[in-house]
C-alpha cells in the first residue's frame, strides 16, 4: 500500500554553544537540503526537512562557564546565530522544533515513563570532580577511548563511534579542572544486552548504505550501558530524582514529537495514543548526520523506537558523512582549525558558496575544503568527442535520467549530483547549437532550484 504520510528528513540539532562552521554546513545540512530540493524538483511525493537545536546539551553549560555567561542566555544567543547561518546558506527547514515548549515537555515526561516500563535501568557509582562538583560524564570529562585510544568525551568516541563506558575510562580527567576525579555520585544507565544489540543490528544492516563506520560499530558493539540520567546543574529533568536526562535521549523524543506534528497527529493526545496514530499514518524517516553521531542515530534511536514500538522512528535509511578537513586536519573549533560559516558569507553569491561546499562534501571519507574558483573551466575539456548530429536530445535525456536516479535515497550523493551537472555542461559544449542551449537551459533550471552555481 502506498504511503499517505510524508517522507521526513531529520538533520542533527546543532549544539547552541557556538555558531556553525563550514564543516557543519557542508556536511549533513547541505546534503539534506540538496536531497529535499532534488526530490521536490523531480518527484511528486511529499517530503519535509526538520531539525531543531540541542538545547539541553552539557556542552552548553561547559561553554557558559568558560565565557562567564548564563547557560540559558548563551543557548538562546547561539540559537539565533545558528539559524542566521542556516538562512545565509539557503538551508531550508520546513519545521524547526522548540524543545522548550511546555506541551512538548509534557510529552517528553510521558514518553520517559513509558520507556522505563519496557527497558532495564541500572544505577552506578560514577566519578565526581571534587574541585568543580561536576559529574564526570558527557562534556565534563575526557579520557582515551578504550576502542581506539582517541581522546574522547565520556559519551561516544568521534573516531570509532563506540560508546564510552565510565568503568573502563583511561586517564579520565575533568574538562574544567583538568584533574582526576576524587569523589563519586550516582547516575542511571540503560542496559542493552546482546539480544537488544543484535535486534538493532539486524534491523539496520541494510539501511546505512554499507557505511564502513556503521558496519564497524556493529561489528564491535556488544552488551553495554548507555547514559540515562546524571547529576548536572543544567539539562532537562523528567522526574523528581534530581537528575537530568541524557540529552541524546531527549533528542530522540523531540524528533518523535516533530514527526507527530509533520504527520498531523494531535500532540495533545496521551503518549500511547499519539504513537498508535503515528504508526497508522506510517511516515518514512531518513536521517542525515556525521560519523561522530553514528552510535546515536544508527543504534540508540532505533533501540528506543523498537522498545516503544514507534515503527516510523526506525529510519528507512541513514546517510552518514565523514569530516571536512582544512590543512589536512579535521575542521574543529575546539582544535582551533576552523573556518566559521559566517566568515564566507558575502564573499561570493550563496549559489557559489553552496557549490564550493558541495565539492568539499565528505560523504565517503574525509575531504579537504575545496579552493574557491569557477565551477568549470570555460575551455572545451580534453578528450570529450563532439556529438554526432541529433545527439543533443539524447544526451539531455541522459542528464534527466541520472538526476531522476539520484532522487532515490539509496543512490543520492552530492558528489554524483555535482558530477551530473559538470558532465552535462561538458557535453553541451561538445554538442553546440540549439541542443546545447536545451541542455544548458535545463541544467540552469536545476541549479536555480538547488541553489547551486
């Protein structure tokens, strides 16, 4: 039976502890934007691009301490700057969620209660810094990853995607005091046994496009604990325990809330009734994200969706990109190797900036930020034969067919999209005459719709 609900594309909520850099823009956000635009141009199915901000992330509180600001004010300031960056690069969202909404917070509390009825929650003693009083989890602690020895915050390693287990942390240090923890406190964790891990792996095996990162994660991921609640002065509390919720669990519920809204489900319904109605409408969910979020989007969100029987929140596909590089190293604000998104704004038309970042998109491996320059050389490309008489229309058909192929999520690729445009322009110059005008005219129309040069 054909779906009557929309396809909903989710991109990760940026953390409002800073503005966006070009690695953010040229990664999941531009990829998703180009995909949604392409589908709307070539397909008649309804598609929506949805995101929000990561309001309750511990990195917001960490940044606030560093700059002497109040976390909520800092979050609101950077939320405005993030949205301005999206606008400056013509990155459209059909909906941008508000996870401060009182109705959503009611939904979140109901969802958390429902989840605790069907998952195993365990309490553990965890390190606590005696100097600053911070629980040594999330943004407040770093160690060496036990999976690959990369330096990692006490959540997930961005190098290998494995969740960090606090009991096994190597060289754990407080990120604020730069000292080893001397005390302890209590935190709560979700316990995933071998069966739960296998169930997610079996579901996601053919949904990540043979991503090496996702495959490697599932090859190594065994029974483990995932943070549920911990002691922190900043975050969202969902009960009277005095603990705040893991912000990534909150993100899952906010994605679900946004999905309800996009499908026209009455969000005033009790949690279980809203989920039942969402299941009946059966939307298609696609995630675009960076490799550092692989554990959350490929494993944790699917595990939570399966536990709560929210079928549409098990994505039909996940599209994972690597990191953009600058001077041979990952673009990173914390490492001081960065080009901020707003630094390029005004240096060229937005179509040119988007094209530059599209040519730098690290879909399959790390990729260097491309030099600025014209999309194509004006000279006839070497080795391109002239077209035979009457070949122009056939070549336009090839261009149309290849673009239509890319509107399918399994085959969509920014690299291939740019290649179709490049090769189509090359052939137009080889064809010449009215046929060239037809090819160039069609590609100009495509580029206008995609906001590319």
